[in-house]
C-alpha cells in the first residue's frame, strides 16, 4: 500500500507542475477575452470597477469550463512524455508497476475533472449566465432614465433626447425627437422636464414647451403647459429560473433543446480521452517515435466535433453511444500500443 501511495503521489506531483504551466496562461487569455467583452458594455451602460469584477465573477465558470479540459489533456501528454523520455516510467515498471496502474491513477484524476466540469456546466453556468443577464437588464433600465447634459444620441424608450443642463432629475432646455417612418416625425421642445420613477413606471414630464409634427406635405405645431411621457421598465424584465427550470425551458426550445448534451459530453472529455492520449504518450524513446502531440490535436478536434454534433441534434442515445465508442477506442489503442509492451 505504501508503494502505491508513493507512486500515486509521484505521478500527481508531475501532473500538477505540467497542468499549472498550461492552465495559467489559458486562464489569463480567457479572462482577457471576457474582460474585453465586459468593457464593451460600458459603451451603453455605466459600471464601476467593483461591478466589473462582479461581472467577471459571473463569467468565471465559463472560463474554467473551456480552459480546464484543454489544460488537462496537454498536461497528461507533457507528464507522460517527460517520464517516458527520462526513463522514469521504465523504472516504475521495473519496480513492479504496470501500465494499468499508471492509467488507473490518471483515470481517477480525469474523473475528478469531469465531475468539476459537470458542476460548472450544468449547475454554475446557468446560474451565472442568468445573473449576468439580470445585471445587464437592470443597468440598461437605469440607463434609460440616466440622461446626461450636452450629450447626443441618448434615448428614452424610442425617443431621442438632448438636454442642455441638468440638476438632479430636473432638466433644462430639453429637446425630444421621435422618428416614425410610417407616420409623421415628431419634435418636442420644453424649458423644463423631470423624471419620476414609481414601481418601475417612469414618467417624463415636460413643462412649458411646444411640439411639432412634420412630414413631406405638412407641418403642425402645438403649445403645451405640461405633457407626460410614460415608459414601463418591466416590459422586458428578466425572469430568473432555477437550474431545473432553466434546463426544462431550454429543452422546450427547438434551437437549444440539445445544448445540454454538448455540456455533458464536453464535461466528460477528460475522462473519455485519457486512454487515447496515454496510448501514444507512454513510449520507449529508444524504439518508438513521438506522435503524442499529433494525436492530442486530432483527439481534441474529434471530441469537440462530436460535442458540436450533440449540440445540434443530440439525443440521450447518441450521448451514450458516442461516450461508449470513445471509451472502447481508447481501450483498444491503449491495449495495442501500451499494455502489450508494459
């Protein structure tokens, strides 16, 4: 038992150093991509640094979901090739270990990775994606009544709004324009205006102004003392669903009903691919050529290709069939290229 534990710890130590060498750069690149995506939101909504970090936290499960499998596969190849090229695997085999024990150790690690990925994809990602959408929806609603002075292109509903000056929620010298291709365009000018937000019903009250309705054939004008414009911020409110409701709702969508099979199969990639990767990574460097990285690339593309097929038209039977075939292929390759020699 002491011998097995020592071998397990030795393999784990080598795997960890390879894993973090790959994972940290991938995580950094993925984080940078999502930070740029979050930064693009500042063009339409105002967010603080703390809120930006909050949004980054919502995207963290997605970053981990796509970075962990790739890091795992590359780390397995690097670990086994290094041990093979340094003849350390040969020494382990000489001490009584065999290729089945080596595969079993990494099979346990792969199982842990797949469990983590299933938790991320089926549990955390639906939750954080909804939180991201809810946050964006709330900020967008707030932006609809956050009209800044001397700034063009601002909108309140389908109205373009320009304000010369502002004191709190009271605005001075406001111009409102509504373009309607079917009917006549409208222009409203007011000396003063203010917003009132009550139960998500926003009222824009215009005081002491005039309105113009114009088309190619006519121009009409009215003068008014007070005019109100209403906007319901809850018309497109976000509704949060728990995890079960989320996947049930997705299964009822014809275009997304197979998405769950993509996430399940992609989460199982570390577990399904171990034998295939190890079959070409455990080698005797004196007599065998190194094709491990070629196989790694083909395996990664092939497995994610199967995941995409499942995403488009997957069924539970297809998921089980693909998983079984990949495991069977891995067992066959490992038995032919490794077990017969070691």
